[in-house]
């Protein structure tokens, strides 16, 4: 089949995973790049072996190019929905970074645009493509864990507010919950069978700020990092999420917290067995009246970013070629925004948010 002609919109740090994924996919060709900074856009195109790509600074102009089949959206969170809707209306397939958007209303609008267009809309829930996740899902689908009724997840950074747009709520929509918490929430929810959310009780804390006074400890910084700017997002959030099928999920996440070291885990519990997805895949079961801890012999027991993003891009291209349907559709984004927005709303109101 002919190559899928792709455009990347937004050339910040996360775009590099998309550029690299397309570069390594023999059925994709990057023909356009868009960023408010034209020089940075050109540099990225050259770096990822697309020197002839057309550079745009306005995504509306890019979407008028009839040669473009699909776009990756790697911009600030507050622009995800309008760009995705415009791209779908222009007849383009869309791979949009997580989170899908910033509100449930926006998510529903994106979902409606996707339905009308008939094009693929894939959300960047990249941990679904990890080898550890794929292996565990096969066990779950075959009933090895039975009914999964509880999950717990944590993604804690001791010092990790990236600053820049990440710390500006107007552009990001929130802090660690919407940036890194969404990954572990989605991973649990996906492996639990994507049950409908029933209620959310959550807390968001604004205690430590950007902690720009800390010395001798490196952390990831956004391209537009400015330690002197005011931080308007939470440091830490936690929640208990209840689902219509009776299952529940407990989660916490932070950019900044007084802990000894960064920590991440994802655990699921069923009536026949359990599993740990992170920090390494382990499956817990019973045989002959004995509890067993089983470690699969696979290349990546923990999530490998390069492998995961390549899997995400390859899956997107497969969908655009018509070989399959995406495992990260718009409706998943609607349910995830109900969860994320519910946590923030619950924290603000000090009460549980219940969905009818």
C-alpha cells in the first residue's frame, strides 16, 4: 500500500517520540511540521530525516494541504480538542497526545467530530502498547485473573514539576493528575475492562509549589521552563474511583512530595489471581493449594518508552491503512475526562462526585 503522509503539529519534547515512530515505520512519511517556532519545526524535520517537509506556523493552513493523510497533535493540552476537531473536519486521521482535552464537554465534541468524519481518532494512552501490558491483557482476557474488582496505582515524583506550560493551568488543565496520573489510571481502567465510572472522590493539594529553591537534584524541565514563574497546578492528587460494576480504583500521583525517592506501581486484584504491571510485570495465582508468583520471560518487564511509542505509532498507521481499529478511541477519552475532571471537582467541592 502507498505510504501514509503525516504531519506533526507541535514540536516540543513529546513530539520526538512521534517523529521517531514515523521515521521507523516503512509505511509512513512525514511531509509537514507545524510549530509556532518555525526554526524549531525545521530542526525537528531535519533531525528525523524529513528535510523536505513543509513547515507551517498555523495549523489551519497545514490542514488545508490535501496531501496530508494524518496528523499527530503534540501541543499544549488546551489546544488538543480544537486542533483534533479541525483535523477531523478536514478529513485527516488523528493521533492526539493524552489527555484528549481539558473538559468532558470537549471530549464529547471530539467524539462527535470523529463519528461524523469516519476517520481514526486515536488517543496517546501509550502504556497500553507496552509489552508488559500486552502480555498481561492476554492473561486477563483468558480469565486467568477472574473478575478484577480492585486496582491501585501510584506515580510519585519527589521533585518533578516540569515548569513552563506544564505548571500553567490555563494551558495544561492541571498538574500531575492530568499529566502523569492519567497514564496509570488509564492503564488500570483498560486492564479492568473499561468499566463505566460511577463516582469519584478526590483531593488535590497545592502545598509545595515549583520548589525552584531545591539544589543538587536534576529533574525534567519543559522547553519553556522558567523557575521564576508562578505555579498554578497541584503538587499532588489522590482519588478513589468507583465503577458501575462494583470495582474500585485507588490512585495517587505527584510532581512534588516529601518522599525518599520517586516511586511508581500499578497493581490489579481479581478473584482468581492478581498482577503487578509496574515496576515489573508479575502475575500471582494459585496451583495445587499453593500461591505462586509468576514472572514472564519477556524482553520488557517494565514499560519501555521507545518500544511503547513505536507500538503506538505502528498501531495508528495500521488503523489508517484500514487493517484494524484503534484500541484508544474517542469514547475512552470521554470516560477518562469524566474521571479526571471528577477528581478535580471533588477536591474543589469537598464532596464525592456521582455520575448518573
